[in-house]
């Protein structure tokens, strides 16, 4: 009896101690798991924001077209991406659609198409553009968007560009303010992203 009583007294407390369960273990692990997941998510978000900021500041900038001077290629209120880095790697060429600070008021930005580069002889006769004596076939200017304006022959100065809007009868361009110095040009329109039916490369 004595031995049995001592055995029972020794076994009793051991059996009465609560045993850890799987649920309790998972409950203790949950806050740590959530904290780890939140940290990874915040890290990834910070990296994504930093990359987006780098792209916007140094490479691509979204801009909104205001006005109809580049119709039908670009419509009023259309959104496009402007590559601000490309002209560090390549030269501005005829046909490029460029964004530049308006020479008469640098607080404003214009978007036009380059038709003449430095050294080119530009002449417009009744709406027909001539570059170095050759008539230019401008398939981006439909007949409904042409006009009959003329412009006396001029030689584009060094580091400058002769620019025109595709909607010739509605455009304020180099026919009005002359060639644009390269220092005013800050990007090339490369991709339209809104509205959806205009998504694609700017031509």
C-alpha cells in the first residue's frame, strides 16, 4: 500500500500537467510568420517603387497630348510614354515625334514631328514639303489634314531641327517660330497607352 500510494502520488502530478498541442504551437508561430511575410512584401514594394521612380525620372515619362495639332497620329487627351534617355544614345532623325519646350515660353511643352535636321534645306510650296530639293511623301498627313501654306527655303542651323504638326492646318510649329534648338528637346514619343484603341508604338 505504501509503495502503491507513493507511486500514485508521483504519477498524479505528471498526468495533471497540460501537454502542448499542435494548435498552440501554430498560434505562437502565426505572428512570426505574418511579420516575416509583411516584411518581404514591404521590401518588394519599396524596390518596385524605386525602380518605377528611376524609370520615370531618368528614362520614360508619361505625358498627355493637349490639342489637335498632331492628329490623326496623336489625338487630343491621348496619353503617351516619352523616352527621355534615347537621344543620349542616338541622334534625332527625320520622322521622329519629339517633345520639347516651346522656345517662346519654355514653361510650355510641344509635341511635333521632325521633318528637317541640321544642314537640311527646307521649303514648303502650297503645303508640299521639300527637303534638300526633294518632295517628301508624308503618309502620316492625310489629305483632310493638309493646308496650302508656303514657307520660303531655309537652311536648318547647327544643332537645330525643323518640326511640323501632322495636322498642318491646326499646328503652330517651325513655320511660325522657326527651327528648334536641340537644347529644348527632351524626349521622343515612343508608345501610346491610352485610350485602349490607340495602344501601340507611336509612328
